[in-house]
C-alpha cells in the first residue's frame, strides 16, 4: 500500500516520507478500511514535531487518527457483513502506531462507525477528534436541553461542532469570536447571540443576553478567558476546557469557588470508551439529519502531506484533508 510515515520527530518536510509499506491484516475484533480521505488535526502535527517534549512512542508512525473509507476485510469475531460498509474512523492513531495516512488502516471494529450513504467522505473524515472533543465538552455533565451554553471560538473546528451539538441538544447557544469583523460568519440558525472579544466589554454583552449567567462554557483558551468566564457563569456552572494558551494557566480561584464552578479538562485520547461510542453515535445522528455540518478547508494529495501538516500548524479554519489514491 501507499502510505506516509515518520521514524523521527521534526518539521513536516524533513521527517514525513511517502512510499510503499506492506498491506496490514486485521486481527481479532478488528476491521481493515480502505481509506479514501484522511483528516489532519493539530494533535497529529504535535505528535510529529514532539510538542511538550513528547518522544516517539513507536519506531515508525503512520500519522492521523481520523478518516473515511470502506471496510474491505474483517478479523476474527467481526461480522463479515461489515465488508463493503462505508465508515468514518476516529482514534486510529491513539496509542497505536499506524493511523489513516495510508491506503489501508486497521482499527478495532468499534472505531469504524457506519457512515450514512447521503453523507460525504469529507464529512466523515472531519468528525473524529474535533467532533468527539466537542461532544464531551457539551454533554459530559449531562443534558443541555433548556440551558445556556457559551462556546468560545465558535468559528474553529471544535467550537463550531460544539455549538451545533449544543443547539441539537436543545440549548440556547451564545458564542464568541475574536474580532468584530468575524461576527458576520456566525450562523444565526445555531447561535442565538454572538459577541466579539475585541469589543469594549464582552462580559457585559454576554450578561445582557444571559443576566442569570450561563450554565456551560466550552473553552478554547482558558488562560485568556478565565476572568471573562468567571464574570458570566451561573452558580454551579461547568467550564469544559480543551485548550489553553499558557501551559501553566492562572485562574481566579476564589471567585470561581464561590460560584461553585466545575472545571472540566478535556483530553480526547483518554475519554471513557463509552463516552467515545456515545459521541460517535450522536455525531452520526446529528449529521444524518442535517443538524451538523463541517467546514472543509484545504485538500491535499498524499504526496503533499507535509504541506497539509504545515497548513494545520499555520492555523486553518476549515478542516484540512488528505486524499488517498484509489
């Protein structure tokens, strides 16, 4: 099979190779998927470059955890009727050496989720890490029906999906963007009230819409927004943070304490397995009925995978995808 891999960490153009590797064989409980589109996430590029001092977990790594494709082989214990089924994949390279940047990937059968026929491979390849992270941020602390959910960075990959999932779950969604010029890009069908963080008093603008405070916050930069979050939370609210700008993040501890705030930190590789499966079911169901859409950004051929990684590292609003030759 044609695949990309790295056997040392570093800049994409220096370490990513493209060539032929042996076709993998599914073991017990696994399926092999012929990959059509592979999704690139910031987590994939961080592993490749050794972010936060991380080392090579395996001698050789085929990157990427997300993809869409077709099941073409089933291991022992897997229903052979799955062969020929269109699927989307999550977690392929989570604690595993071989991800989806290849013509074939082998994953536990649960990680290959049936993809409805009317949904594109591009949508399927874009759901995985950002979708499951968004689902956990929104629903880990229970239903959101009738609640006010604040989503920071609503135009980003996780933020966009979190807002749509919260709306699908019955919440009213308040969202923030960095600049006033970005407000026109917010979907009013999903977001009831949008606020730009560069305006004079964003906390007052949020409180004007939510005078009793918000019940959940999906947080993309806890170090930047901790004081703002404290200013707008309802008593007993949850702040679910999946990223921060400062590795050692300061928070207004006593004000948050007196607000009885729950601070939930979201690390997608280590979510409970049942939470991942529920997220996969809900993401598929929401997408199937048109309640969830994904913005696709740049697409690259496998030969240009280093450019795809560099695009992710430079920052991309839409999902960056790599197309596998068939």
